[in-house]
């Protein structure tokens, strides 16, 4: 459908642009460097023949592929994000293209002895004989979600060049800052004007998701008291010890490394401490809304208990909701999931319908009035040095987009 080398070249041109988002920034986009790729995408959308290509003051990109049928059909959208996570560096990405993967270890970086091995990452064996794009072991790859962008643009390019393939009006949207939970915050749903959309932001071939975590972020601040250690008896209060008590009082097995499927967790991802003050940063996740609320209450109650033991208010907890499970908004319009499932089957893919252990722009957009299930983009091991994407998976994602467009045009 799309020339393989053309797709590889397009994808590499995206991942070699540093678009790491910045959670400490209050601007949109959170990092100025996201504009570099955003502006390039605008020009590319124009070059392939899309109409109404716009980019607003916050780097939200929208474009239109007009309908080529003479009857009314719903307007659908496809959405991806162009930022990469701040969890691991996306600067100076050096992709490696592994042709005809032989099922053995892939040496990402010989000097640093960094190996991508199927003994640890068993999914690699699914792609034996295929073309795999990896990192050089020192950065992430950025398939999350530049694979999705490459797939959407490639699908639109194919539809422009093949007017015999019938489709209704299609809207394309690319967003900043998804990786820090803000990707949909300033997305203009009314301007986008789609009846529903799909985010191309999943992982392996076949993934189709309309459930995700309810999510919140929590900052636990512990105040201590610093005095000279030689004269500290009865006076010093070491905030780091109190932080240790707080950490150990949360359920130890309810963490990401001990949970799966619909099980929720508390995830401590940052500690910054000195005697005088310590800050703990958590994310709270659960598919069940009741359990989600209970998790937040556990963190607040624990702070109250520690303060009671200490005899003064030294522990504070600030919790902010981030997004909610989109299942509530998708179930009333399940035909949009059924269409994606049908499209996958028609291009020879076995759908893998399962909950997301994470979140996408689609979860927030669904609550903003744009129902938005999530479809695979093909990558694996996001947010780290072992990230990779099979090119054939990206090609299949392109086929799914085109097939969805054709199915909707027949409705």
C-alpha cells in the first residue's frame, strides 16, 4: 500500500527531531522544541494534498481530507501526539534499521553492551523475518507516538493518490504534551468537527482499546527541621525518615511491577529530599472508579495518621485528577469500536481488545465530547532504550486507517 522505504524514511525524519515535553513548564507546548516537528508536519500535510491545514498558537495541528462520496457519511478523525516522554531522553535519536530480523539478540550499543534480547522481550519473536527499527541504546525511539503520525499521514497520502478508494470527510489532528497528561487540554473539539475519532497510540498489532485508567497525580511534601547534627538531639526532624515511613505504609504489592490487567497501583516515580524537606511524586491509577477514589483517600488518610503520630502537621498531600476511564463515554457508541474491529479483521488482523494500562489523548477527548478509542501504532517497550517498532506493523496500521474510512463511507 505504502512503499516500505518511503515509510521508514518518513518515520526516521520524525524521531530524529527532539520533541521531549517538560512537566515543569506551564506553556503549551511545554517545550519550544516541539514546534520544530509541528511546523514540519504542517508543511508535509499541505504537500500531500490535505486541505484546511492549521496550527494554532499552542501547536495543535488539524487538517482535512474532503469526502469523495456523494452521500452523507459521518466525519471521522485520526489523532496522534508528537511529543516524547520526559522519562528518558529523546535527544540525538539514532535509529537502527534491522532488516529480516533473525530472532536473535540485537546489539543496540556494542561499546556499552546494551542488548535487545528476545529472552527478556519475548514479543520480539513475533516479528522474526520482519524489518525492525530500534534505538542505539542511549535514547528512546519515539515510536510513541511518531509511529502514529507516520501512519496517519501515510494513510492520507494513499487516499489522496487513490481517489477510487471511497471515503467520507476525514479530519487529522496532532497534539503536543500528551506524555505529561496535557495533550487534549487545549484541543478544540468543535473546530475539529468529527463525529468520532481514533487515536493511533497503542502498541502491538491488533490492539483496540476503549478502557483506560482513571488517573491522578499526587505530590507528598514532608517538612522537617534542620539543626546542627552535633546538637540535634530532641530538635532535628529528618524529613527523609518520615518520607520513608510514608512510602513503606502504602501497599507494597500495589505498584506497577506487581500488577497487571485491570489492577490499579500507586507509583512513586520521583524523590527529592533533604533533612529540611522531602518531596515524593506519585501517580495513582485504577480502572475502577470506586477503587480509584479509595486510593486517593488512602494517601490522604496516611498523611493524617503520620501527622497525628508526629504531633504536628508535617505531611501534606496534593492530589490532582488527570483523566478518567473513557469506557463510560464509549459504551453508548460501541459501533465505533465495532467498525475498527471489522476493519482489522478485513485486513487480516486478529483484534486484541483489552484495557489500556495507561492513558491517551482519547480518554480526555471522550469526556470533551469526541468519543475516541485507541488503535495500535505498532511500537513496543515505550519510554526507554529498548523501544522498537516493526515496519510491517506500521504498514498494517495504515491499512486499518484506510479500511475504517471505507467502512464508514458505506454506512
